[in-house]
C-alpha cells in the first residue's frame, strides 16, 4: 500500500510538469492573464493559437532550420571522427584501451561552463565566433566522447569469429569493415547519432556563448531563452513543446543505450 | 590440395605458453584430427595455420612453401569456426557467396558453384533465410558450404559438431566423411570428443598442454598408447591403472599389483624377465576383462581375479561392472548383454594378458614402444 | 633440456627486438590510425582550453600588470559578488547532492522489484531526463511567476483543494533564498532519473539469492532493505554522490533562468564575460570552479572511504 502510494506520488511529480507545459501551450489568453483569478487547471477555451502564431512567424522557421542544420552537421562530423575511433577501440585488444575509454568519457566531467570561455576566445581569434561552423565544432566536441563510448561498445559486441571468418574468406580490412562490422554495429551507431542529435538540439551553454547577439543563427534553445521576459506564457510553452517533442521521442528510442551508458559509465 | 608441415612451433599469450615446440606433418588429402582436452591449444593452432594469430616462432609450410608471413586472405584455406560465425545480417545465399564476391568471381561462375554446393550439402530452399531462422545442423552445413565454394586447399574445422545434439552429430559426421571422400581435400579437424576422432579420421594428433602426445592412426592410438595420457584419454570407459613392480614367480615374469599378479604374453614376458624389481604402471582396458559366465577359451596368459560385483551399470547393449577384490582394489570392466551379473555377486574374472599396457611411472612412456 | 633453454632465450630476445623495431611501430600505426583524427580533435580542444584558461587567469586587464600575475585572483577574492557566489554554490552542492541521492533512492526502491508494467513506469520515470533542461527551467519560470503564477495561486488559497498558506503572493525570483531553492528544485527534479539508473544498476548487481536468504530468515521487507541491500549499495551510492556533486558545482542553466540576479559560480562566469566583458575574471572563476570540483571530490572520496571502513568494521 505504502509502495502503491509512492508510485502514484512519483508519477505525479514526474508527469505533472509535463501536463502543465502542455496545458500552458494550449491556453487562451484569458486563462493566462486572469486578472487576479487563479490560473485554471485546464484552460477556459483550449486553443492552438500559440502554435498557429509560432508557425506563421518566419523567424521561428529560421530558428528551427538553424537547429536542424546545426544538429545534422554535428552528427555528420561527430560520426566521421567517432566511428573510426570507436572501431579501433572496440575491435583491437590494445593494451590500455579500457583506460583510454574511461579517460575519453571522463573528459565530460570537465565543466562546460568552464571550458566555454577558452573556446569562445579561441573562436573569436580565428573568426569563428557567431558562425554555424563554430557552434557545430563545439557541439561535436561535446558529443564525441559519447559517440566513441557507445560506438566502441557496439563494435566490441561483435564476436571475433565473424571478423576472423571474413578475413579467411578473403576480405581485406576495408571490406571487413564495410560489409561486416559496420552493418552489425549499425544499431549502436544509430543510437550514438540520435544521442548526438539530442545533445546538439538542446545544448545551451556553448550555443549561448558562441551565438549571443547574432539573431540570424539562433537555435531553438537560444530563441526560447531570448524571449522569456517578453512573450506571453502560452507562446513560451508552445516553443518548449516544439523543442521537447523530438527530444522525448528520440530519447525513448535510445533509452536502452542511455540506460546502459549511464550504468556502465558509473558502475565499474 | 596440399600437405601441411609444422616445425617447432611456439606460441604464447603473455606469459602463458599455449603451443610449445610443436611438430606436425599432414599429407595431401588426409583427414587429421586434433584431439585433446579443453584449453590445450587446438583452436589456437588452427588460428595460426589460418593466419589469424601470428606465429611466435617456428615454421609453417603448405605445399612446401613457407606460410609464416602470408596474410590470411592469401592462404587458400578455409575454416569453419566452433561458433559457425555465420554473418547474422546476410541470408544463407549471401553468406555462401560472400567469399566469391570478395574474390570477384563472375556471376555465372558464382551461380554454378552455389548450385553445386547446395546440392552437395542439401541446402535447397534455405537460401533466402537468415542464419537465425535455420536449425543448428543447417547452420553447420551453411558454414561448411561457405568454405567449400572457395575450393580451399586445406579445410580447417573447429569442433563443427559440438553444438549439435547426439543424433544430428552422427548424421553430420557421416556427411563430413562423405564429403571428404568425394572431394579428397586435406582436412584438419578439431574435437575433444574421442569417439568422433576415432571414427572419422585417418590420423589423430593427441594434444596435451600445447604439445602433441601421440600422432598416429586411431587403431594404433587405441592398441598401443604411447603414454599414460594417451591411454587414459582414448577409450571409454576409462582404462584401469595399477601401480606395481616386476616380479618373477615360478620362473615366470609378471607384474605384482594390488589387483593381482598380472601375466603378460610370451614375447613381452621374455623382455621383462631381465628387469625384476622395476616399478611399473599397468593399464587394463575395461574391454579386455572377461567373465567366466561367458563361454571362453582360457589362455595361458589370462590372469584370474576374484571379485565382488559392487555396481552394475546398464549401458544398453552392454554393462559396466565395478568390482572389488578382497583386498579392496577396484576394477571396472565391460560385459555384454547376454552375460548377466547380479549386484553383490562373487565371481571370477580373467584379464587378457596380451592387452595389458605397461608404462614406466616416471617417464609415463609405454615400455613396449 | 639445454636445447630448449636456448630456444626460449631466442624467443624472448626476438620478442624484445620485435617490440622495438620500426616494422612493429609501422604495424601498430597501420592498425590504429583511424583513432587519431578523433584523438587529435579532443586533444587540441583540451590544449586550447587549458592554454586559454591559464593564460587569461594569470593576466589582468590593467595594462601595467604583466603576465604572470595573480592579480585577477586577489581581486576576485576581495569581490563580494564572487564571495557570495562561492558560498551559494557550496551550499547548493551541500544541499543538492544528498537531495539527488534521496530522490534517486526513492525512485529506485519503488521499481527495483518486478511488477506489472514495470517497464512502462520506468520509462515514465525517465521523462525528466528526456525534457531539455532549458524547458524545465522555463516551465518553473512560468509556474513561479510573480504575482500571478500557478504556485502563488495555490499557496494563497486560489484553489479549493489546497489550504491557504500565505495571504500574499511571494516574489520567488526576487528573493535570494527562494530563487536558489527553485533552481535547486529544478536541478534535482531533472536529475532524478540519472541517480535512479545508477542505483538500479547497483541493485541489479546484488545477487538475488541474498534477498531470498533474508526472506527465509523472516526479516520483514523494510528490514531486509536496510540490512541486506544498503551495505551492498554503498559503491553505487558513492558513485551517485561523487558524480552528482560534480554536477552541482557545474550547474548553470537552472540558476541562469531562475535566479538571474543571484549568482552561482556558473552564472558568475556568464556575468563577467557577457555583461561586464572581462574575460580574465571569467577565466579565473572557471579555474576556481575546477579547483573546487577537484577538492570537493577528493574530500568526498575520503569521507566515503571512512564511512565504508566504519560499516565494514561494524
Ligand atoms: N586471445 C587469447 N589471449 C590469452 N589467452 C588465450 C587467448 N586465446 C586462447 N587463450 C588461452 O590459450 C589456451 C588454449 O586455448 P584454445 O582456445 O586454443 O583451446 P582449445 O584447445 O581450442 O579448447 P576448447 O576445446 O575448449 O575449444 C587456453 O588456456 C586459453 O585460455
Ligand atoms: Mg577451441
């Protein structure tokens, strides 16, 4: 019984905020500016006007496009760098590779907020401040350890015998990689790609420091942050929902890998 | 087709010596089995022959050519792994054609060989299935087919039958023998199942701790084991061993053991006559012990022992009996189904002196080889 | 025998030669070259970060003071903004770390045994992690609005289902204490699943037979939990505490959105860099943050070690 109450409480705590977010995003203006009356738990006249407004705003499209472009390029660059590295770390029983993997993943313990100033200063110096490329490079930096970690796990899980058989059947290293290892590691690599997408999509610190003041290249998170004092709350909520939907959807897709990553990276 | 010669081969993983000074010669078209307990380096040797593991020291010749540094892709040999190593994302057809595609064979050639191999191994109608959609026996045949289409000179098989159930194992081993007869390829076959080794191979290399204990025809391994280990490992149920020493009684040389005073055949008796007092380890196969219930011509060389049948284990067409002498020494022997023995019965048995194996307990070697 | 020894000597010697030979290095490179682009990428950023952090913090904007100098540091320690941020962050860490552990324990104990729909409920428990941190922060920003936010309406008795606690709405974000508390709440809410997953992995590593053994001895469920599970979970609890305390020092988004006027170390970096435009100070704060993290981790590790010893000796 105690246990059941606990579950209900936990579910309310976990789901409540999501409900409120959705509620705000479909609120009409009277349910927000209530003139002193309590904000209703469900809007008086549910409406999609916040979304309609959002999707008729060309700046929003620009922002959406920026987010998509930046995350796609981050995935591309991250994969190009990460897959070969994870192939080596996953397939070859090199001495010290466990230590190397651990080092790579613990790079992420270094605070983003502490590494952002040097990176921004460096990008200013080489003229990449407030550019797409700068943000993409930064996001790749953040995602790369995860890609290598997840990817190495994917490559490692392929039995050695398969590779040995391919070699005996005459395949050279590239053929073995492209015909055998890569297709078999695909699910794990896809998870890594999705993870990269998520990371880039809701990344805030580096985006904020690298793009501040240049509205044309703002991503969704920056756009949301920029209008927090100005816009009506239903619009804030609508943007939040747009920002969250792909994240939630993809998170559940890669849940298995996320769980494994969190538990493996920790319990050792 | 080719012969394989291995000269003083060494291999170690870290400080663990897996293969130690190994010599092996395999003739063209021969079916040779590497037999040995788990972990004695059989797979490692196969992987070295295939080129998947570098050779620390020693030489590997195939067809008289030094193969040590030839990359595995260029050694025209094939290997079937213990796990079959079928590519899980490819259909049976793609699996079988993988090697031919890599070698860039023409389409018609590929089709021809594919047809040939699926007829040979009865794989029709499976070609579009994935490995996880076929049975263990079929997987084993696909793995074999994939190797055979490349027309290898040497075929390496690593316990290909170990994942099959008993019934399937028998058919599969007959299949393998048939293929060997049909194609006449050199086959190196690994197993730790002595029955498979005895029935299938022309010669058996018995392994122990990365070294070859004995290398000969199955019959020879069974009839005159070179070492105690060979004697122990080959044959089932296990051989009985008794420590003893050579003694001369009534002008006849024999081996005095806890079991009895064991007599040997004339020829060997003459030899041991000259070494009284020498310590001996005598081995008696359960199959070379006879029971009086059975009508039998007694020979001069038979040793008579009186025992109490402590345990009779039915094994179908025959039974294993564990007997105990008055002094408490145990002996295990086999009787046929016609000879019925009741438990706890006193009885006389006879040990065939011609087939007692005599070893030196220190060197562990067979004295008469 | 002698022959054999010579053979072994030969092998060892040739091994040695092979390790050092150019051929071997070449082979090694041929095997591992695909790892180098990624390593180069990570390494160069590491160098850039360290180079700039040290370079900037050991400098001072005043042109008279030359590199290297600790002027930035001394100035910072005299600065009341910095001192309050340091104290705030320390408190944030000291309060937040146990909170994260407690919420994680709560969730993991709810779902560690199997029951109907366990998988679904576990997935639901991951929602906070799946929601972008900024969105969570924004939501709290809206909920704790003054004077007309949801929370204010609740506590002033706007709804029939909740008693009136205050008669005046509270200006949450205007008060240091409250804004910090909200930020902390948001942070803990979002991180609950991470602690939960680590702890669950820890529980799953415990041999299930132990539970059964405890069960047969008649221990009630709660006693079982305390006496059997807890000691065995010390490793995963330690991991949660260590990782989460680092996260607490680093925190940026929640205080940034919810406690804009009152700084933690993270938001202080933003303040110095983007509002004052003093990169030296920002880098100095960054370095101090890293130093804090290292020290607090070391101290925490010592404490955990002591606790473990205490438990074992008992
Ligand atoms: N890659 C490796 N690294 C270290 N040791 C290894 C490696 N491969 C095998 N070994 C060790 O070498 C020894 C021989 O292994 P191998 O696989 O050749 O045995 P096997 O005779 O094939 O045994 P089984 O019948 O069980 O297959 C074993 O003790 C094993 O632990
Ligand atoms: Mg093996």
